[in-house]
């Protein structure tokens, strides 16, 4: 499977997916740290991909997404945005609403 297919598969198979530097428990840049904190505070489970451990994804995702930077939050197959957008949505309450609606029913 080529890397774009891997990316498409990850986005399709995860309702809430965060491409970030590091992991939720150990973010490796300030933008990823702020973004993952906002997502975690919304209380929904989410998947993540550490782009530092996946150099092919790190190199290919910006072109695929037409978004040059990390982190990138994807919800229901759509790019939400990066740190500024996610933290702004969190501050306004929009992020929780979006993530709650995207979370799979248990």
C-alpha cells in the first residue's frame, strides 16, 4: 500500500484522528501539546499518529491535506485544522460539540 493509501485508510477508519509530533502523553512540540490538550479536554477517545515516528506520513500528509503544518485534526474524514483553529474552537465550545457528534456510539 502506498503512503497516500495509508493516510486515506487512517482518516477513513478513525472518526477523530490527530496527526501530531509525539504522543498525547508526551507531545514533542508546543503546538501539538496545546492541540492534544484541547482535544483531550473534550473527553472523547481519539486516534493519533506520531509524524516524527512516521517520516513518510510527515512528508506526504501536507500535500494530501493541502495543509502545511502539524498538528492536524481530522474529524469524520474532514480536516478541521491545526493548533490555532482547534484551540479557538475549544475556547468557544465548538470543538466539544464537533467531537461529541463524531464519537462512535458505545
